[in-house]
């Protein structure tokens, strides 16, 4: 039987001789250089090594090309998935700089970007007013987690090529033959099976949906998609080839999400506006309430999806909620005061996109926007236009108000039913004598009896 240590045997609080290893010295301190931290702890950079993390690599490369398009330097992106599982994303933008880097002697700017964390052209705001790609992390992380990667840069009528493996160059930057009708950057890579597993592979449908969403979010870009036929399964609706271009932006996106369903109003509330005081930012939105079917709510910042919402989404819903409540007061509908954000989102279809400089995301995978100022900017921009839209179309405004009031009443009714059921259950379980039910949320003045 194990015996407890006596007090004299226990190490003191400041006893330097304690611990499982008495040889803890400077030699035990590791300094990881280059991209080794990424390969050691990929979860810190892409959220894990599962399918979602695998496809995040594709998102990072596509985001870089989208940044070129949003900045006005590209209008075409090509995304291709080959039979061997190699993904290629190319654009007709400016191309990554290939001239020698002034700080790193003997290395091109391209190699510095590919092999050094926190290097890139998105820090000072001069090259990109807004950007979705991580500042100096995305491309180098993809390179570190790819078993093979090839980058082609077309600049000044010349083509430059360099290849990498697991974050390290396998050769020098090579100047190829001249190219007159080509410009931009092309990245081809295969995820490393040592990181993601031997069976890990890109899913055509997932990549296609990603590209389609990007095309909806920026109407100035055309994305050309292609996928090897052998990678499309029988139940997969992914086309082998498609050209994605949506001049209507989020309005087109909303039409697709509604899929022909009737809505409470004849026309959805859609629009876009500059963010006043937002340093050149802007917001775009589209919302409707279908009479049947599931909700579709999605938000984006700088074309990056934010599935957990964030400050921009909070600002949007605040504008809609305040606007509909104000209209309820205007028409003397007292029940409008019961409407909450839950009533707005339940069954609604809404898309919100904003473009801001220096966005702050929660986590490296950018699932939620944390930029505090975005809430106020989006709310102010949307609120004015929503108020004007309600005032200009009183029929639609009345239909929305009645619809939301009914939802609020239904929510309150369900809550009342649950409360009644809870009280009924509590009454049935009431104990006699001193063993009475404890309904207090505080520990003070209460006791727990186990019988």
C-alpha cells in the first residue's frame, strides 16, 4: 500500500532540488527556426490537422489572389484540382516580387515570403488597403505544410519559377523563357501526408463552394474552376469546369440561397455603403425572410468567411432590430418592443460582408471578427438605409413587422410553456418536512441532502 509522505519529506515551495528532472539546463531550451514551429504545431496556425484545417490551406492561397482582385490589380482567378490531388490557384495580378530582398542577402523577396513567418506586403497598408490573407503567415504556413509546392511568377514579361518541399526550397529561383501575355502568381501544392495523414485529400465540392462564395463577395472578379473528372463522385454536384462571375454580388447570393422560396416581402432588403470614418471601408448586405425553409446566415470580412460572426454581424443585426422596433413605435404597434435578435435570425436569410483595413480576427483560422469599431460602422451604415427602405415601402415594412411580431409571440408562448412544465415538475418532486426543494441559485443558506 502506498503511504503518504510526511511533512518533512515534501519539497519546499522554493526547493530547487524538487522536480522530476534535476538536469534542467540551458541545453533543454529549444529555439525553433524558420518554419519548423509550423510543422511541430500546425494547430496553432491552421486550427488542427483535420479536413477543415486541410481545406484552410486552400483558403489561404485563394485569399491572397482575392486580395489582388479587391485591390484592383487582378480580375481573373483560376482554381484547378488535378487527379494527383495537387491544387493550383493562379491570378493575373501583379505577381510576388522576385528582386533581391534588402535585408536578407542572397534571397529573393519571393523566397523570403515563402520561408519566413510574418513577412509580406500587407503590414503598412500601402500595397493593400484591405486584405483577407493573414499578414505574412498564410503563404509560408501553406509552404511549410506542403510535401511539394511550385510557385510561378510572371512579371515584366518574364516567368520565374521556384520549387519547395516542406517549407524549404529544393532549388534556386529560375528565370524561364519570356512570356508576353501572362502576368501574376500561380501556386501549385500538395498537402503533406506526414501532417494530414496518408488518406487526406481535397474535396472538389468543398473547394468549388469556396470559390463560388468568393465570386459572390466581389463582383469584380471572375473565377475559373476546373476539377479532374476522377475526383467527382456520383453524388457530387461539382462541375468539371465552371466560370463563376456574379455582377449582382450578394443579391445574386441571396437568390441562390432562397432557391425560389416565397418571401414575406416582394423584394429583399439589399444594399451597400461606404463605412463613414472607416478608412475607406465598405459594407454590403442582403436579407429576406422566407415563408418556409431553413435559415441561411453568413458573414464575411474582406471576403474571409466568419462562421462564428463577430462585430460586423452584431452591428448589422443591431441596425435591423432597432429599425424594425422604431417602425413599430411609429405605427403604434406596442408588440414590436418584444422582438429580439433571435426573432430576426430564426428562419431568416441574411448575408453580410464588410471590407475594412487592419481587421482583427479571433484565432489564426479567422472564424470571428473582433474589430470593435466594425460594429458601430456597420450599424450606422445599415441603419440609415433600412429606415429609408421601410419608410419608402410601407407594405413591405408592415409585412415584416407582422411576421416578426408573430415570431416573438410564438417564442414567448414556448418559453411560458417550458416555465409551466418546470413548475409542474418541481411541484411533483417536492419533498416533505425539512427536505424541501432548493430553487436558489446561491450556495448561501442552502444544504444538499443525499438520500
